[in-house]
C-alpha cells in the first residue's frame, strides 16, 4: 500500500530505505518475496511517505506453503498471505515508487537478487533494479567503517537507535524504518567548514562561505507553541521514554 502522506515533488537527494521478507534465502530455489517495506527520505530527512505491501507467494500457479522456521522469523503465515496480491499485481506501483531514487539496503545483494528475480517472473518486460535506481549497501558501508560487515541489529545497538522501533518480528517496513535511523547515524560526518568571512557577492568569493548578517536586519518573529502543541510534545516525549531512550529536548 502506498502512503503519500507529506509527499512532495523534490529534486533534492531522494533516498528509499528498503527491506524485504521472503519465503527463504535463495530465489533460484523457488523462494519468493512476501513483504516489501520502503521509507522515503529527502536530504536525509524522513518525509512520512512509505510504501508497504504484503505479497502472496506463488509457485506453479498455487500459493507456496512456508516452513515454520521462516514464519517464526517474520511472523507472516500462509493464512495471512492468502488474500494478498501476487507480485505482478503490485510490480508497477512498486517500480514507480522507487524509480530514480537511491536505494539504501542492508545486504543489498540479497534483496536486489530477489527483486530482479520477481521482475523476471512477472513476465511484464520489467527492467532490473540497476536500471531503475542506484543502490547503497549499508552492509558494505559497515565493513568500511568497522573493518568487518555488521548486522543491522549490531549497528542499531552501536548507534543506540535499537529501542526506537519495536522489532518483535523482523517485518520489512519495521526493518526499513530502523535502517533509516541507522543510516543517518552512519553517515553523520560533518563536511569541512569554510571559515571565510564575506557576503558571497564579490567576484571569486565562495558563495558557501560564512557571511556576516547586517545588524540592521529585521528581527525574526518568535512563534510560541500553542497549548495543544505543548501537550502533543509531552505525549511524544513520554513515548520516547517508554521505549527506553532519553529525550534530547525535554522542554
């Protein structure tokens, strides 16, 4: 299901944090995708726009029967998936959502391999993932950062974002949301600052340099929070505290 809440046309950097759940580990053995979860970020900020769908896995024209070991991982049962759409029924809307974005995936080889296999099985002339968007693999990024590849669970604990999401089951949308928090922390490297002083208007002067503001400029208007907004803020802080994290802005 496509959630267009807070969607906006934006030519700035668009990231899609993506995760899938499957019936097994190898599409060449007939395993299929049963869930896709995507979270959109614009310039490293969550937009609230998600794509989430459950899929009925098919084999030889019939629904596949999953092993209990697999069900124990993602919590999706055969009965639950029975009335869900087949992949070919959601393929185009899925492609439309991720097209042109940079996909951020943990262990991208796994998910992209399944996606490309599903595109092929749909028999709709669909392109491969690499022809739709670019891919960043946070598993490889973790290897560069830590010297060896790390699991999503490890990274979530390391960056102290593991308690922000309830992961009783490893659902695709849940893991995509968690990976979004991890990705922001992994890439939170401050760019070099240009400490030149200027107004950026002279020839040859860096427009990104620090500029002095006129002392005669109009003062910014202070907009105070309403009573409803303050109440909503306190309720959100209570949720954060309940998850085991300490609010950064208590007031």
